C-alpha cells in the first residue's frame, strides 16, 4: 500500500501486525479504562452542563474514529475535565443549560473544534500549539482545576450555584449557604472521602486482603464505580429522591443517536474563538501525554496525524450527540500502565461503553449527582499544581509573571480570557527580552585565543578598538537598541577608531537590523570610525552578501576575532586622551 | 541645578550656553523653515479635513513647547503628511468633515495622542516603537504617500471625491470624472508642474542668474510660496472664485485661540486606538530624523525625553485649535542644513508663523485649494519608495511579506488596519522563525579545535556520540521542536549512547525550554542514553543552577566541546550496527 495512505490511516499499518498477544493486552487495558470511564463520562457531561448520557455518547464514536486514524497506542480519547469546563463556558454564552439549544450548541462547538483540528492537521499547523508556553499551560490547568472543583461544591452541598468565574461561583455558594441539603451533603462528602482514601489506599488494602497485584490494581481503578454503585443503591433503597436528593434521572437506553450540529452563521461566529481555544488546549493536553507515553516504548507519534485523528473524533462527537473531546491525561496513563499496546484498546473501550449505554442506563436513574460531583472534585484536584508558581519564581521573573497572570486571569475573568492573556503576555515578554539583548564589550584573555566580557574577566583591550559581542539575533525589535548602545559607547570616547561587532551569537540579521547596521556604519563613518564584523556565521553571511551592505562597510569582515585584533591594534592618536 | 531638572527641561541646559553665533544660525534656519512651513501647514490642515488656519495654529504653540522640552537641535515640529492623513481617517469615523464636531474631535485626538506620548515618556516605554520594523514603516509610509497623493487629485481636478482607501478614492474619482473643472485643473497642473521643476532646477537657475548659493537655496525653498503667491494673485486678479474655482476663503486674522478638547467617554473610546497608532507612528518618524541629524554633530538625543516633548507639543495643539503634530522629516532636514543649532530656531519659526497668522491671513482668502493640493502631491510623492519592495525581496522572504502586506493592507483597508496588520505579521513571522531554529549536527574539523556542521564540512564523528548545536535561544515556541528533533535523530540509531547539546549560541533558556530539556533527559534515559551539555554561557548556567535540572541530568556539563569528545568517545557496542 502507498506509504502516504498508511501515514494517513495508521490502522492499516499496525493492523497488519496485530496478533493474539496484543489482543490480550489491549482487552485487559480496555476493561480497566472502561470501568474508569463510565462514571467519568457521566460526570464530565454534567460539568459541561449537558445530560449525563452525552458523556457516554462522546466516548463511543470518537474513540472508534481515533482507533482508525490515531498514532498513539495508549491515548484514551473522550470528555476531559478542562475541555468540559471550557465547553460549559462557551456554550453558556449562547444558550441556557438544560435547554435543547444548549445541547445543540455543544454539537456545533464539537463540529467547529473538529474542523479546526482537521484543518490544522492538513495544513501542518501543529506548531501553533508551541506558542502555549509551559507556564501558561500549567497555570491554566491549575486554575481550571480550582474552577472545576468550586463549580461542583454546589452539587455536593445540594444548592444551586452557577457562575463561570471564581468570584461569581463563590458569591453563588455564599448566597446559597442557607439552603444546604444535609442528606445530599452526607452523600457528597462520604463519596469524596471514600474516593480520596481509595486513590492511595485501596490498592494496598486489596493486596493485604489477598488479591494479586493486577487484580488489586483493577479494583483500585474501580473505586469511583464502587462509590457510584453504593450511593445509587442507597438512593434507590432509602427513596432519597423523595427526600430531595438530586439524581441523574431518566437516561435513554440506547446507542448514540445520529445528530446534526446546527451551523447558523451567527452561532458559528460566536463559537469560533472558543472552538479555537478548545482545539489548541485539547491538542496540547493530548499530544503531551501521547508523546510522553510513546517515548517510553521508543515509539514516535506524528503530531499532524494526531490533529487529524482528534479532528475526526470531535466531528464524530458532533454527529452522535456528544461534545468536544480530546486525549485525557489520567485515563491514557491508566491505559498505558494496564498494558494496552495499540489503538485497538480504544475500540474495545468503545464497545464496553456502548454496552453500558444499552444495559446500565436504567440503573443510572438513581445515581446522585453529588456522587458525580465528588468524583470530579477528587479527579481535578490532582490537576492543581501551585508548585509551578514556586518553580517559576525561583527560575525567572518572566516565567513567574506568565504563570501568575494566567492563573489570576483564568480565575477572575474566565477560561477564555485566561488562556488568551497568558499567551499574549508570554509573547510580549519574550519580545521584550529579545528587544534588549545582552551586549558585552570583550577583550582577549591573556595567553589564550578566547575573548571574554571585560566586566567579568581580566582581559587585554586596546584604546582605539572597541569589540562588542551581541548575545542575540538582530531583528527589528532590537535594531534600534543596538544603534543606541553602540553610539552611546563611542560618542564620548575620542580615542576610538575601530568598532568590531563580534557576531558569534548572531543567528539571523533581518532587514530592519541590516538597515540599522548601515546606519551605524554611516554614523561611525561621520565620526571618523570604522565598523568591522568578525566571526559571522555562514547563513548570516550568505544573507549579507545579497545586500550591498558589505560594499558600504567602512571596515572589514574578519573570519576570527584574533585576526581582527591583529589587524586593528594601534596606539591612541596623539592628543586624544582616553576619557 | 539638579541634573534631573536639566534632563527634563533641556532648555535650561542649552539655554545657558546660548550665544550670538548660535542666534544668527538659528535665525537663518528659522527663516527658511518658516517660508517652507506656511504653505505646508495650510495644505496639511486641508489634508486632515480641517480649515486651513488649523495648520498654522498647530505649528505655533507645539513648536514653542518642543523648544522648551525637546532635545534635538534640528527637529521641526508641526503637522506632517502621514499623521494628517491618519487624523482624517480617525476623525472621519466619528464626525463629518467641515462640522464643528469634526474640528473638536481633532482636538480630542491631539489631546489623547499627547497624553499617550507623555505617559510613554514618563513610563520609559519608548522601546515599544521598536516593534515597528523597518519594512513595516517603509511600506506604511509609501502606501500613505500613494493614498495622500490620490486624495488630492480631486482638488486638482476640481471635483468632489472622498474615500479613505484606494479603491474608494479611485471609485470616487472615476464617478466624478464628468465634472472636471478646466480652470481649476489648469491651476493645479500648472502649480504641480512648477513645483516639480522647482524642486530640482530652481536652485541652479537662481545661481545662473547671479544669486549666491545661500540665497539661491532660500529662493529654491520658497518655490511653494511662489506658487501660492502667483496662483493667489491670479485668482484675485481674474476673479476665479466667480468662475467656480474653489478657494481657501475666509481665515480668521488672529493668534491661535484657546480651545478645550472635548473628552466624553465614548469619543475617547473610539479615538483611543487611532491616537495610539498616531502617537507611535509620529514618534518613530520624529525620532528617526532626530537621531540621524544628531549623529551628524556627534550629539545624542534622549528618546524618553523626546516622547515627553512631543506629548507636550500635542497637548499644546489640543488647547490651541490644532491637531496631531510630530517632528517632520523634510522640514527638519531643511532646518539642519540651513544651520539651526538649538531648539531656539523652533521658537523663531513659531514667531514667524504667528506673524503670518496675524498679517497674511487676509491674503490667503484667494489661495486656490488646487495649489495646496499640488503642494501636497509634490511633497508626498518623495515618500513613496517602492524600491523597498525590491530590496526586501532580494534580502528575505519574511521581510518582503511584511512590507508587501503592509502596503496592500494600508491601500485597501486603510491606514489603521495597514499598520496593525504589518506589526502583527512581522511579530508572527519572527516567532515562526525562532520556533523552528537551525539545528546542526557537528563534528570535529580534523587537526583543529573547531566543531562544524557535518553537512558542510569533512569532520570527525563517533558512532556512539551525537553532538547537536542549536542556533537559537531556547524558549517556549521552540521547546517542543527541539524535543521532536532530538528524539527523531536518536530513536532509530541503536549505536547512540551520548547526546551532547552544544550551547554556544544559546543566550537564554526559559522555563518551558528547561522542562523540555528535562523531558529530553528523561526520555533519553529511558532509551539508555545520556544527555550532556557543553559550552553553556555564564548567565544561562547561573539560571540552570537555580533549578534542579543539573542534579537530574543523566550526563555532564562540559566547559568545552573538546572535553566532551575526549570524555565520551567509545566504540559502538557490539552487535548494534549503525543504521
């Protein structure tokens, strides 16, 4: 088969090498992930403001499509916390939760997100994701975790509290405190306490009770399922619905429906920016975990193909009653550790969830929403990593600013403003830093051929010769700074006859910088000085040769700084003392 | 006096050293600039859509304020072509030309622009101007020249044609072609032809007629005044107003009035962005010419103080019936070449213009607008430099894209969209370039201590050792690219045991890049390889020591690449042939 077909439809490649060992591993991995995914899917659907079944639907067809098109053997695709929160924020702007318009707008958002991811993949624009710096991502994920946890406190307390920013959520909780529902609170707190305990202690407890490590592992992953089963049974047995405990309620007992995402122009316009942000954030989360897991098996994944696979998964969600999905971090790690080897594990997970949608949905009626809220709170609190603030503070001011502004803006202004502010700030800070590059005046370290900063080392210098090393590529934002710096250095030094620009750290000179060099050359000439270059890199020199700068240059271009010093050393002209 | 006072009020500094020689030079410079400025001021006021006298008012108090606060001895402040065009575009959005609201909005624009410049100066934000790259500035100025010239063709043809973009202007001219006014056209074309001739030929002609070079120079600068005088006399003598030639008409015979710029919130909001763009463009034009001229006399100008002086000048314009002003290129060069030495020349120019406002305004009644249009066309065509396109094309694709998109967007979408698109594109192109840095695999040039690209040189390499030199600082936008590049290089090469990152061209490593290095270190470790660094710069090493990366690093940090090679050379492990 043609390699480009194999590249675009990876299943044709790994499918040919599929065998019984891999099948066994994939089946076991799929079982564990399915157990984990059932309560998660329901919970994240509620987080997104949608009916619980949307979570199951968003996990079935999208996973199947990823199986065909994806390149990661471990990535588990479906609803994830941060994307669900972003979905709630975006769709909440255009429709009220619980209405048909809300569910329809979620389909539109998934369709737009799918189209954007697909387009980015086909146009090979995956590099755009790299403009999300690590501090921005980690700040955004931490702040999202706090927002998500806070948004669930209302369900645990049994009160109605909305809001899409931390101040509004807290105000809503504060206003509702009088209406706390004690039975709901007992279920929510009980479930949360059990889940916190189960995360760390359930596996050792099962092993002490005699279970083998593999079984204990599966049992520990089933912690949320246990919480769901127990609280559902309590709600049914004790008739908690009549006591005012909010339950998930009627869920259709069916496979995912075929749905058409509505695409009127004004809705598309309103959801375009949120869809772009969801796509990029989702892609970054997904690709990070996929690459990490692939490297452990010395495999490579193809980012552009991943964009295509995630795009198809989101389009699948849009046409089958879902909402935006991506590769989730924790479930992918679980999938990997459970031994899944190929995307086929995803297909088996999809089958498991389809069975759940058909067989288990009647039981879900009695599931308390507070249990799902507790599941979410316990899951997302592991996203909150405020240690990132401390690490950034220790490392550099600009990284600290990026992470703290992202956290602050996300909490106070919301998810979209947060990620936008973080990206804009980190780009501005980068531009600011490169616009004021480090420039060192250098001299020869005696007895060597090394030139070093005159402020850090004891070096030889010459009164008529100034050598400056610029530790940055020259481009428009620092061109004028360089002009100012050089002229300020020489304007009051009557001795100077030659200025050498040591170009060893200059990787590029753009047209603005070239014109600044021409201006520097011209102005130095008017002061009777010569401008020289030394140690210019090959590609930079190739570029300079295409302009007429080298013919205007009043001085010379030296291969090495040693040659420059040898050629330019002269005594200070008589009568012009060094100032 | 305290140095900070002298720095903030430079007149106190140069004023103490003022003497008779300087006075003479300044007076002669002022005379020439005044002669040049009278028709220019009137013309640029009309270009901005304002009554002619606004041009005189905008030249008097602003110049006086610049005299007190400015640092350039040659800069001539007043209305300039590009800023007048931007004023027309901005104010035209909020009021109709010719109304009282229009003139009032121009005052508001000048006030906002003054406040922005002042704030930038006090906050030392002058570096923001460096984000306007040379290709963007030159493209913007060229396109503005074309727009300005086209906008004047209607006056020369004697028809009404508006529009703020080239397509609309051309459509307006096309629609009005039937109404061409022959007498107006004769005056306009005659004036334009004379001015084109006078620019190059008047000075030699006067010298042939026996004038000394200095007198001939003054005479040549008076060319526009001659065109004004002759066409005004014709309009008066032949009663051209009755024949339908549009004249400047009634101009108040008075010193600048005191005006209060209206500042209602919604007007401020509408004009804030245009005011910012006008401030930055005006500052860039002004500082460029001021620095060029200062360097010729080995003087320095202070960019932050220039911002303050220009801010005060614009506030002055706002309170005395003017509109946004800045330091003009051609008039400053004239001022410099005429011998002006200090900002006092500006004060004398202001006095000259004040006399004109009081004494000459009755004569201006008969001045045909077509003459002023011709003055503008001849002046701005020298701004159009399409050679910049060719130079950028020869030099680099990204500079060519920046200049051509700026020209296209300015002509088709207007001045504000043009400059915004240019700035955004040049920043994106810069980020794109740095996000895919040049990475070279290097080896030792035999018999030397130099390491060079294995693709360009015959070098020694070792099967177990890969050395990569990254020619760019490491930051968030290229961190993932580096991860991908390194892992792609080694994943299929079973021989490799050691990967050395040669850091000689790395000027900074931000937190994102540090985390990528940690990931690279971790993943290489999982494949049984070690990551080493060599030739790390001092400031980068200082930063790394603040993190715990160095303690995690599986390999070592070598002072020089020679040491790295000496320590890491080993044969390929048996049975693992190089692939």
